[in-house]
C-alpha cells in the first residue's frame, strides 16, 4: 500500500507541462463570447452593509435591491463591521438603531470609509434616500 507521502512524491516527480496554447486561446474565446451575452464587465457592484444582530433582515435586502440592479445587500454582526467595510469598500452602511454601540460604530465607519453612513432600524429604512 502506498502512503500519502509517497504518492505526493510521485506526483511531484511527474514532468510539468502547459496546456496547448491553441486550446487555451479557443477556450478563452468561447468563455468571453458566453460572458458577453450574460453580463456587462463594466458594471460595478455597489455594496450596502447592514450591521445588526437580526437573523433575517429581509426588509433591508429588499430595500437595497430596489435601489437598482447593481446594488448588493450584506448583513453582518456589529463585531465584523470593520472588516466588512475594509473588504467591500461599501457605498452605504446602515447601523441598526437598536444596537447599544451604534454611535461608536458609525464613528468608526466614517473614519475608515467614504461610505454614506446612517443609523436606522429595518422599519426606518424608507426615510433614508
């Protein structure tokens, strides 16, 4: 029976080879033709983040999707808001008005991002343009 280490050594010993350049060119062309009809490469996603402990913020997701096809809703726990803002560079950040640290979270987002920041609950989203 062959051990995992022996199998890994045998695989590493195999000669390396690149795929046929003609095949790579044809495949890339096919993929680009397929993608051209289905998506616009110039479209940039606009992210809206909702910092909340709510398990299912459906109202927020629907409100964001109503803003347009290029808007993407993301709900995160307040502890993860800083990393979410750094990763996504959102256009909009909503902080749940029921959170005890809402003012500190808003200050943190405003200092680290150019995102529009508001404090509101799901039911108060209609007042935010």
